[in-house]
C-alpha cells in the first residue's frame, strides 16, 4: 500500500514538498523505485505531516541505502532543525552541499539556516547564488530568505528590495507578502499594510504576527471595530503567542 502511494509522488513533487518545507526544492523529473528513493519520499511525506520520528526513521534508512544521497541529507538536516538539533542539521547540510555543490535546494536551505544562526555572510553567499540562478524556477523563495537574512542584519531597505524582487517573480508568495505587511506598517503606510494582508490572505492563513499588524494598522486607520475584531481573533487563535500576551494588556482598542 505504501509503495503504491509512493509511486504517485514523482521526484518533482518531492522537490516541491521540500521547497514548501524549507523554502526551495529542485530535483529532476524522474521517478525511481529503488529502496533509497522510496524511503526518501516516504520520509519527506512524514516530514510534511509533522510525524518526525517516522520521518527520521525513513530518512536514515534512505542514507543507509545510499549515503551519497544529497536530498536525503538535505531533508534530514531540515528535520534536525525541527528537532532543535542545529549541530546535526548543519552537518547534514554541509554533507549535502559537498555531495552536490550546484544543488539550488541545498544552497537555499543551508543559506537560510546559516542566516538564522548568525552566520550571515556565509548564508547570504549561498542565498545569492540560489536566487540569481536563472535555472531556479522558484527564485522568489531564495529572495525571501535573503530578505529575512538582511532583516536580521538590520538592513531594512535591502530586505525590502529582496521582498519586492520575490513578489515580482511570484506576486502571491505569502511569506514575502507578510514581510511587506510588516515593513509597510513600520513605515507608517497603513493602507499598503492592509493591501499586503489582503493579498496574503488570498492564499494563506493568519499568523499571530499578521493579526498583530492588522489590528494596529486598522486602529491607525480609524477602523476601531475591525481592529477589535483582529485583536479578538489573535487572542482566540494564538492565545500563547507573544503577540497575544502583549495585546491582551492593551485596553485602548
């Protein structure tokens, strides 16, 4: 039964799934039923379902079948990120990059990881390679990661440029839209913040952060009732978030 299911998942779908999980995935368009690939596909599927132990079991089996499988190392690295084991994650990203130095999925994932762990220069180098390569048909993912890396470095204008470039490639990419909502709000352009949120909601669900900025943008625009609705939704959907804890103490909505 599992094998029948796996045959329905071609390698392009696998690449897309890794991309959705870790912000970029590119593989060739062939199918392969060797045991290593079967375990890799199953591991990624479990990873997408957040069944981390089953994902880890299958990804390790994939590497047992083929220790040189860069995509298995790539997926396992992301899994270790979710398990809050950054040292193991970095080891597997490094191995994946050494095995396939030109793999854009690995460059993007590893670049994002390095930026998130303070290695901005090395991370940006990989993200720049991934985002500027015309072979990459999901450049917006790497550009968004580069924008977030610039934000973590305090370079807000450069970050905005990256997010705008990402939206030129894909004008409905939710992560870039949510970042632009925040940037617009912080610049005092509340109508733009509202517009970015509307575009974001065309393909994604609210997060605690989008609700936070939505509430304050509407309050700034004078839409007090809508601001209160966003506040209530934030408290209902994300009661344990830092945004909910902050907004719960405010009485001027």
